C-alpha cells in the first residue's frame, strides 16, 4: 500500500494543475448526434477524473450536426421548416441563422438524409433532393448574404436535380415533360429552363461544405463509391453512373458549367455538382469551415488529450472527414488524439501516418448493428473510461 501511494502522483495538465481534455467528435450516423456523443464521452471521462477541465466541441464536416455545431459556436438561432423529404413526403427540417442573421446554415442530412429513409425503402433511383431547393428558396426571402450548405449524409444520387426543381428550374425531357423525382429520370433529361428561379439566388454567396473530393462520374464517382450504402445494387450502379454522366452533358450544354470531373462534385450523390451548376456554389472543406467557427486551433493549443470519433473509420476517413481534420490540426501542437468509432474497417490505419495516436471500436463483443446502435451511449462511456484509465497510467497516475 505504501508503494502504491508513493507511485501515485497528481495528474496535472501541460499548462496547469488541472488537465484539459477536448472532446470533439462527429455524429454517429443513425445513432447519436455529435452533441450526444460529446455528452457520453464526457461522462466516461468523469468516471475517472471528475475534476478534469473538459471542453465539448460537437463537430461536423458538412453532414449531420452541421447546423447544430455552427449555431452553437456562433451563438445563433435554429429554425424549422416543413419541406419535401427524400421519399416525397413532408419532413420537418432545421436551419440555422448566425452572424446576426447575415448567414444561414443548412444541412442536407436533415432534409434528404439517409437516416430519413427506412432500410427497406432505400433506392437512390427514386429519392429526391427537392426539399433542399425549397429550403434555400425560403431562406432567400430572409435577406441573408450567404448560405452555408452542408451536404454530407445524403440518401440521394440525383446530382441535385430535385434541389434545382425546388428552386424553380424546370428539368424537361425531349417531349417537354417535367422529370419525375430521382436519379433514374436523369437519363431522360433534354433541357433545363430557369423559369422561376429567385433573382436573390445569384446575389447570395452559396458555400458548399463537403467532406469528400470525389468527381461526379466514373470509378471514383458518386454512384460507384457511395451508391451501395444508399441501397444501389451492382446492376443499378452502372445505370446511375450513366444517368449522371448524361446529366453532366446537359448541364454543360444548357448552363455552361463543367461539373463531371470537378473535385467534390460527387459528394452527396452529386449535390456538390448540383449546387455549383444551379446556384453558383463554391465547394469548401466542411471540416475547415466548422473548425474555424469552433476555434479548434485555440482549444487544441493547450490541450492534454483530444478524443474524437465518428460512426465508422475506414480508407475514406483520411479524405477530408472530421477525424482526419482533427488529427492533422492536433499534430501542430503535438497533442495525442484518440478516436472512438462504431466500426473499424480496412484502411483506417492510414490515419496513424497522419498523427492519430490510437483508434478503438466500441463493441465489447459480437453485436448486431441494431444492438450496437441501441447501446451506443453506454458503449461510448465504457470505452472512454477504459481509455482514460490507460492514458492516466501511462502518465504516472494511479486511478
């Protein structure tokens, strides 16, 4: 006993007597929003160090939680609007107003997200983004100067065609009929008519917060890379890719915008391309936008440990996802970063070369997806406690 007491030392932070742990996770798709993830991780830390200085920064990279993260950071307001959902039925979606009402924040995931589509009804040939256009059209009446559109987490693959229709564009087939909702109809697109588009659209800065760099078409395009998670079968994928390629040709001919090979055009089933083509959108890193608003650099500077995470880590995680952004920023200050995730898939190891200290899956044994999702809060707390205990031991503190 005397030996252990002699070995036990106060656990101090780098810049003071109290350690500082920054909790900065993305959402766990279809399970917990980023703020809820923060709460669970914090409880796990407090089981070990009740007096630790914990800074919670709910994060997003353009997907779920983008509105919440940016409004929380800027002290803005969240509003609701009923718009058309991905299956054509009304949904209640949120948007944010920040910068004293000069900037609006929209997230596609809240309007046409994968989480809004039951598993048995996921078919990107027919899902629509019309509600995004309706939301933008409403926001334009508020007199904002800029709109930030986070486009991650989509359940669609239609190149933003539905969004264009919601804004007032007419997308017509060769017989002059309006296209039906969904990606499959793009194969019949013959002309684009901007007949009822608000003039305010082209006086408003549209910033597209994207978390990927994929082009619209091809082997790295929207359909082949992201189509399967939205319900596309191998047979559908080829047709979807050809439909988007045809869509790109018509857009270039009718609107003079080249979108097929634009980096980021394939994000959110081609919504990146659609916002560039129909709204003069400018593609930017979703992580960088949120990181600047949340002042991550300032918080990381004197941190002792950073805990981040998202629903899955894999080979795509290194390309602009939230965890990779956190890792690269923390590397500047030589702060250890631990990532928690629902699933570790091949390729996640590439994050180690970027500076990630360690990654841990949440499961404590064989679990079905349904059980894993239902237990996410509990698993986050338990895994966080174990990690903090190990980290403290490595620092010379017996807890």
